[in-house]
């Protein structure tokens, strides 16, 4: 990954860092405030936000610098990446985390305003695109993307979920600008619109689709992994901040790696901590951030993800949200490589864990994994009332979903789960004798 250095003008070096407490030299005893913008409920960013804050890892790393300064961290919570970008380009946020499409908008706005930013690490990713989902109301008769023609669809324009919506509609032969009425809404507003019937569908990022499904307020219409294009969230930093305070940025990235390792080693405890901090149900957090969750966490900037950014640029340009973006110049992995040392190569080569069916028993601090959905169903049937949550991977895409919210197909003795009805129907169409069954029927077949 190459990066074209952008030199700061001499006059810019004289400007105070409003978010980072000025440009005091090490050892002068000054207090430096580092401002971090994050999205607490966008749980694909927890290793750079919610969980990181809960663990206190960044503060510990800053205290270990011993450079004569006193460091304070100002954590600022936002619902989406757009306000973080606005604050970064105004010099009021030093480090921020957001999704892939917002990251590119962040890059474009930074260059446009002469306040360049750079992608310095990744938080969570899904190589197939399963982090974004299109959902409809539980009673909706819409069963396929083509049914969205002429309908109102809520999304956050310029978000990763908007990108999924645009691509999915285009593949279905629907013009996303002319043949649907797109409602540009914050996730919470869109969720309310879906419940009120003023939106026919909602395309959103983690954790909104899983949350609404868990609450019985929505069902999946389209699994973003059907696109088979990587989606991810990452960490962006202002160029002037990174160049003037490289040790602070490296401390952040070391802390992010610590939070990542904690999440991997203690997925249930991490889910509980994030749930406590955000008010989200722990069962929903675990769907995305668990041992076999939809999201894989790794700070390494993988080539597949950089390639995905390059493929995202034309989508943003077509929507009139950005012009050309030099992705290679935006990506800067120097700091994370230095922060992680020899461990960076190992992380870069790591692959997501294999998918598995998983049960979270009530009252347990551990989950149980099963090699097949049939085995999971048998366990659930035998432990009625004793299961906090049950998760199964989509038979086609591998996207994890709640077992009781999945679309089930019986193919002989085999029971197969799917996130969306269209993929279930596609499987049935290609397998003689297979048919869609209810969750209750699936449980009855193994008991």
C-alpha cells in the first residue's frame, strides 16, 4: 500500500491544534486533550470506540508515554460518520471511526478543505458484505428486491448501508435514483419510519437490522453478503494531528489492538460490556461481534479492503457525493505497522474464523458451538426455555442470523437456514424435494 506524503504548509504548522490542546513540545508539562469521535451503537467499530473506551486501554497507553505531558481523552459519540467528518475537517476531532463509504467521503472532504485525513487501521469487516442488511416490517408482503420498485426505502445517504442498497437495486434491475423513493434518514429515524409504515423498507448497517429483527420489528429482505463485496469500518486520523503527535496515534492503535485481542479472547464478556455501554441487547451485539459473528475484527489494512474502497469510489461519484478519490494516498498503514511491530504481518495474513452454529445458554458466560444447524436445533429442542440466543450461518452466504428469525429449508434430513427469503427460494428451486418450513417445524423435525 503506497502513500503520497502531503506536506503541510509552514503557516499551517503555526496553527493551534484545537482538538489536541495545542502543539506543546514534549516535557513542558502541558495538558493535551485528544478528541476521539466514535459511534457507540455502530458496534462494528467497538475496538476503536465503545469497547476501547470501556477497557480504558487508550488512556493506559497514553500514561505510558512518559513524555512530560498529561493526556486527557475526550470521547464524542455520534450516530453516523458524517458529523465525525465535519468535526475532523474543522480540526475538532483528531481520530474517528466510520464505515467504508463515509471513510471515502471523509477523504474527499479533507482534501477539498485542505485538511487531509488518512485511513490508519480497520476495526471490523466482512469480506462478503454481510454487515449491511435490508429489512422490512414483520407483516410486509415484500419478498424480493424487485418488490421495492416504486416503494419508499429509508437509508442514511452516503453510508455503507446506502452503498449496499444502491448496488443491490442495480443488480435487481432497479434504478436506485428513479425507481425507488429514497428517504435520507438517521438509523433511529428510519427504524421508526419502518414501524410507522411511512417507509416500506430500511437499509442500514450494524447493529440496526439485527436489533430490529431481535425485537420482532423487522425481518430480513436482503442479506448484504449476497453482493459478495467486502464491507468494513475503519479508523481515520487528521494528517496534521498524526504528523505532530505520532506517538499519540501509535498509542491509540496499540490500544485498539489490545481491545481487539480482548474481544477475540472474551467474546461473551465483550458483548456484555458493549451492551451495558450502549443499551443494546447483548444478544444483538454478539450476533455481530461474537466468536463466529458477522464481523471479524482486525486492525490490519488488508488488500481486499483497499480494493473494496477503490470499487466504492464510482458509486459515490455516480451519486454526486464525491469526485475522484486517490485511495492509495488516503490509506496510510505506517502508524499501525509501527504500533503492532512484528505482529502486523500475522494479522494481515489472518483469515476470518469458520462459520458455525452457536447457542448462548441462559445464565452462562460461554456459548456452545455446533458443526451443523441440525445439531443446534436438537439442542434448542431439548433445552426449551434454557436458551438465551441461538445463531446459525446462512447456508449460502455464511452470514450469521438468529435461528428463530431465519428462513428454514428442509432438504431431506438436512435443515438449512437462510437470512433472506429470496436466497431460500433460490436454494429450493435448485434442489428437488427441498421446501421452506417454519422454525417450529424445523425444531419438530429434530426432536
